C-alpha cells in the first residue's frame, strides 16, 4: 500500500491528501472531473460536474485545484 501523501493546509489545519486519484489519472491519461453536489431540499439534490485538469498533469497544481474547488463547495449552506 502506498503511503505517499501530499501535505497542505486546508481549513486552517494541516491535512494529508492522497495522491492515488492523481496517479490513476496520469496512468490512464484521463481528465480529472470534480462533482459538486448542492442540497435543494429533503431528498432533492442538484449535481454539476466541472473539469479540473487535462493531461499532462502537474501533481501539486492538480491537488491544489481540487482543494480550491472543495473549499468553494464547503461554504456553509442554509438548512431547509
């Protein structure tokens, strides 16, 4: 099992990001897609997909881009 991780500050604390998805995308030469989910109401969700990166990849930049998308998605949402 690969123990390599990419360490970065995320939400004001040190966090480890696994590089497995990065390595799979590199091996298969596929683009990386981010799925964003937004809750509309009880049992109802809206899903959108955004392209994070296309080959060739730069490992730190791809992980930082994924972190930026995650932070934008994690903003507090109003409960219905």
